[in-house]
C-alpha cells in the first residue's frame, strides 16, 4: 500500500507530513517507557530490548518483500503495524514501521518521498493504533491464556489492513489528484484489502505465536500472563494443636533463589536468520502481480498524475541490485542489504532512545540521592 508521489496533492501531503512528525515525536517519548519497561527498568535485561526492536523492523522489511496472491492479478504484502505493536508496544511499533518506510523510500524507491508523511500516517500510525486498541480490548475479554494472545493478534491484524485502506480513501477524498468517485475508491480499496488482511492476520498470528511458544516474556502484548512469584509460608497453628517442630532456619540468601537471567540472543539470531531467508531467498518466488493499491489505482485511474520516484535510478531501486544480470542474485542481495540497513538504523534509533531513558532515570535517582533524609518526628 505504498503511496507514490503524485497520488495526493501538496497541501494534504504537507499536512500528513506534519501529523507524522508529531506522531513520531510522541512515539519517541512513549518508546522510552516501553523499552525501559520491557527490561524491567535497567541493566542487561533492559539493554536487550533495543536490538529486539531493531530486529522487528528488519523482519517487517523482509516479510514485506513477500507479496502473496489474493485475487486475479492482485497481490498483497504485510503492513506490519499489528505485528510490531504486539511484539514491542504501540509507540515502538510506530517507530519500527516508520523506519521500514523510510528505508524503502530512500534506498529502494518504494513509496514516494513527498508522500512519506502519507505512508507513515496510513501504514504506521493507523494500522498500529487500530490494531493495538482492538488487541487490548480482545485480551481483556478473552481467557488469560497464550492462545488468546494469538487469537487477538489474528483479529486485530485482520481489521488493521482494511482500516488503512479506508484511511487512504479519506486522504484521497481530501487531496486526490485525479477525478475519481470516492465511493468507487472506497469499495475497491476496502474490498481487496480485506483479502490482504487475511494474509496479514495469518503472518502476524504465526509470528506472535512462535515467539510466545519459546519466550512469552519478550512479547509486549503478553505481559501479565505469567503469574508473579508467590512466597508461601506455613499456616498458623490451630488452637489446641501441638506446635510444629522448629525447623532450622535457612540462610537468608537461600530463602528465595534468584531467577536465572535468560538471554534473548537465540531469539534474536533466529529472527535475523528468518528475515535473511525471507528477503534473500524466498522473495524471489513472491507474486509479481501489483499490490492492492497499485491494482486499484490502475483500474480506476488514481495513478493518472503519478510521478516518477526521485531515486528511481538508485542502485537498489525496485529491490534489485543494478548491473547484476541474474535476477535471483540481484533481488536476493538487495533484500539482504535492506535487512542489514534496516536492522542497523532501527537498532541505532532504539539504542539512543533506551540510553536517553536510562540517563534520565539515573539523573533523577542521583538528584534524589543528594537530598537530606527527613528527620524522624
């Protein structure tokens, strides 16, 4: 659903660009809390969250290369808003998808540069907000089980895609550059994207379910499923009963054993391997049919005033390395480069966010430590 340059006029493009900038700024603040909370405050547990969030962005980039057929002459691909929000949180999810869209627009000429605000608004903000709001609502009414997380992931991802199609229709109604009846645009866009939403739902549910199966503690949307550790004590002696023999007290350090620290390295490596396989190998077999927006635009004349991408002659345009004759190698290498670039940029962004949060928390702690303790009354 990448909107190219020329579909939406300048005023609406500027307005959505401003909206996207505000949303990204708000998400930066929210992501600090989400990344800190995922690591329970500070330390090595907290530092693992930035690489995981960067991996989510890289994985979404890779899976978006896998267009799947949905109807005659039409294909679809993952949008990723629901997946990102459930795995790493809604604010961090907005940033993940925004990083993906930025890399696609700059490196691969996919999605217009002047339409970047439109794409972030539609594919990052709308999908994430709609999906996570619906996900949280479903989790509250469903039984507190891991299967409920998977079901809620499926439904929320399914609804998020036609919601994004409806949002595009609204933006086109405000600033479309071609004279096309909005009713036709809405019917065509929502109709085909309901089908695409099924694919989105399957990918999201399978991915979330796979992570929950091995490490539910790494899934933002699954927080609270695991019961906290309870310290059981002996019941009080009933009146008239003989007191239990005194037991030798155990050392204080052995009373409650510390939980072993679990590394997320295996999950990170498995996710990276999956992303590289998808982008570097499986993408060659993806459907070559136009995606939902491209098909609707061609059939109804929405693309009448479409403009060429500013970086159409870039070495990686159209997800293929220029001057490599073998299409399998050219596409696979471009996919691997895209995964690496998205991983590097995404991880860098989230590391900076995480460190700023840690620095702010440390500063507050230091300031509090310097205050004199209150006197006892």
